[in-house]
C-alpha cells in the first residue's frame, strides 16, 4: 500500500507549480552550463597544447603547465610541484628532465637543504613564457576591449548588492 500524498489545494497548488517552473528554469541554465564543461575542458586542453608548441615544438601541455608554474613560483622544489599540480612524481620527473634538456629550466642548490635542488627558469625559458603571455594578453584586450570596465561594473554591482543585504 502506497503512502498517502498530502493534498495540495487552491493557492498552494498554484504556488507549487510556479516554484516548479522557476526551479525548471534554474535547472535549464545550470544543465546547459554543465553540458558545456566538456567542450570548455577540451578547448582549454587544446589551447594549452598550442601554447606549449609556441614555446618549443617538443614541449607538451604537461611540460608547459610545469614551466609556467616554475616561471611564476620559482625557485621551487619538484615535490612542491607534485602537490601544486596534483600529478605523480614520475610525471613531474619526466617533465623536469624534458624542460632541462630543452634548456627552459635549470637546477640550483637549495640553500636550506643541501640534499635538495630548486628549479628555476632559464633566461630563455622566462623570456618565452613572458612573451607568450604578453601576446595572449594583447589578443584578449583586442578581442574584448572593454572587458576591464565590464568586470569592474559587475564587481561594483555585486558589492553594492552585498552591502544592501
């Protein structure tokens, strides 16, 4: 025997239908967003691969991600990269070896631990990362010339809403 469902009467039923329509609308845009994630992920992977090849033809996307982290966080230990990027030590070791062979990074002794070494970008590695990032920034600014104004207005609007609550 099925449990008895509570009866919905008059105004309550109408309110229930409106809420359901509102929830359906919220779910519609959220579902579309979730469905877009695989395409965004794929596009991001492709972009990172392109960026890697712009740095050096033999560099893959994992090496590019590592190089950028070393450029902006270095000097850094390989074990810190493992934690930061969340990939295994052997993958980091392979990528570090490749970056060393391509002369995009170098090792230096860790002054705090003589057993450890730190990774730093070479002048050429830093120059290539910086050059690529500046070029991408210029393309972004050309494509979205008013993005800073738009983002600032959105941020101001959100801050004002938060203040009034």
